[in-house]
C-alpha cells in the first residue's frame, strides 16, 4: 500500500487561505482517484473533493468555488487549495488513495 503524509494545516482567520499537500511514498500515476476528506469534532468523516487520473474533479457542495483539488503525478502529490475559509471548514483533513489513508492535518478557522 502507498503511504500518505498530509501537511499544510494550521490556524487561519475567516476569509483566509491554506494549501494542503498530500505526499505519497511512490508515484501516483497508477492511482485512479485521489481524495480529500475531513472530519470535524463530533461529526462523521465526509468527502470534500476528488480528482481522477484524467483530472476530473468533484467537490462537496459547501466548498464548490472555494476549494481546488489538483495532482502532480510526477511528484506523487495531491493538493487542496482552500480559499475564503469559514469557521465551519474547521476539521482534520485526510488524504486517501485506494485503501490508504494519511494521518491527517488540522485546519482551524477562527478569529
């Protein structure tokens, strides 16, 4: 299984931006779909965005127009650019590839 490591989380004010990265232990050329999930305290994990090997993207409704998922196959990295952040975006963000999950990175949106 591929190993995944997320980074880029932190504390940001409402309206701010963060860019998350998910680095894989090997090339992701052969991985069809890469995903970003998030889990807020007391809530279930939810799918935020996905990107296929053909760069087809999908987003949950609440982040459309604010978040952008991208992938760099050569670098084995998937990104999540998050703009216009809201307090309700506060969560631990996880990367997933097939059955592999990263350890997560905390994103906190607060004044």
